[in-house]
């Protein structure tokens, strides 16, 4: 059984580079084309949190430290 997890984004720091999108093995992260942060960037968002396996690949790839990954138990990774 896969570990369930969830991701949190600090959208105010996100530059919409898309590295997290390409790093996610479950393809649950996308660039939200309907949202723009104060810096003018379209930001990343998770669209299927049920699919998150808490691998933290997205957080490792993020050059700006935007993403935190948590296991269902609440333990932080990334």
C-alpha cells in the first residue's frame, strides 16, 4: 500500500518553473494558469492530493524551497 501524503506550496515564493511538475511520479502537480502571485508568476498546485505518495521529489527539485511534503501522520519532509 502506498504512503499517503500531501504537499503545501508557499505560492508567494513560487516562480512557476515547472520542475516540481516534471519530478512528480504520480503527475498530481500542475502549473495553475488561473492564479498569479504578487511577483507575477503562475504558481504550482496539487490537483489530486489523494494520489500523493509523499515521495518529496517535488520538494527536492524546487530551487526556491516553495514545497513542503507531509506524510499522512503529519511528519514533514522537504
